[in-house]
C-alpha cells in the first residue's frame, strides 16, 4: 500500500468521528502538503531520509505550530500503519525536526486600518464592511463572527454572546462548537459596535444570522475571505489571513494600555499566559516604555 492510499483510509478509520469536524478538516488540509513523490511510494519503502528531506523543505514555508502538527500527523499515521502490518518499521521515529521560528503576527497600523475600513464601506457587497468593522471592534475569530445570530446580540445590555462558529466541513457550511470552554463568552459592545450592528440589522431583513449568505443561511468562511482579499487589493495592502484582523484588534488594544488579562478574556484564549506568549513583541515594547517612564521619573527625583 502506498502512502497516498493509506492517508484517506487512515483519516476515515482513525480520525473521522474521534475528533472535532474542524480538526478533521485541518488534517485533510495538512495532508495536501505531503508531496506526490512520497504519496506514490509504498509505506514499507519510505526511508527516514525521505521524511527528513520532506521536513527540511516543509520548514522553509511553515510556522512552528504548523510544523508541530505535521510531525504529529506523520508519526501517528506510521504508528497505525505499523500496528496494521503495512510496514515493518516506523521511519518517523527518529526524525530531526528543523528549528522553525514562529512567524511574527501580522497586524495593521491605524493608518492601514483606516484605509481598510474606507475601502470596505465602498465595496459593492456592504456586508464585508460591517463584518470587518465588527471584527476589529470585538476581536472575534472569523468562524465566531459568521456564527453570530441576532438572538446573541443584546442591544439593551450592549453585549454579544459568542456561542457557536461556522466552518466548512466535507464541502458544506455548518455550525460547529467553539474550540474551548473559554471561547464561550459574553463581550461588551462599544457605541460604535452598536451603531454598526444596528445598521446591519436593518439590512438583513428576516434572517436569523447577523451575516447571512444570499440564500439566507450563514456566510461561507471562504467567501468572506475572498471579499477581504479584494478589499485589501483595492486598498493597496498585502493579502493576509482574516485572522490577522483579530491580531490587529489585540495588538492595538495592548498598545493603547488595555491589560493582558482583559485582552485574553475578550479573545477567548484559555489563559492569559498564552496571550502573553503570543503578543510578547507588543508587551516587550510596552515594558520598554514603562522602564523609560520610570527612569525619567526617578532621574527628576
């Protein structure tokens, strides 16, 4: 059996139904990065050197987290192949994982944010402007943003409840549970966010979704990403992930004095320590400014 034949069989037998649908979809995407020459090779003929060459190449265009996921995937599929007698040894057992520095988070400047909002509001599909501004005001994940229903928005109390996400699974746009228990949260809404959502409420008619598709159901994550890329192109800005708007929210909040615990809670992270590690480059700048401020105070004293 070749690796290409074993991959879909392994996914269906060992992963489908045992992990969340979003995680399964991520594994399918990850498998697409395995080169064809490896997929065409029989499992018993794959050498440790073959995998090492692949990992060395993969490291050049990968983040540390993505590399870790690929390592776990390769090791798991060979362990299960070994258990099923499809190979006599595990070639991934002694892989030397290349060192990969975590890519810095992309965040837009205030001037770039202004350009994005300006071009988004002028875009023919007005929903993308509302979606971008809502995300920048709340820090929601893309799936969480698209998963909002009007029953989640309380205009009187000025809060929004994050209770579900929208994802694409097996080619279908579906509702999915959130990633962790911390992701289920209630966020306060600023006056600007209230204004934006009220405008959106008048545009959506009878749809239960805050950001509905033309058919009335939830918008596809792919569709909203394509719209964002078109807006960025018109604004003369580089193509980025939708997730980088969330990083912009967090970065701007930290740069303007919001404490790390508050930002962590708004982002739905499982701990403030994780947020601190993720945005260490921002907090380091803040610490430097604090040190300089204290130095100025004490020098005057």
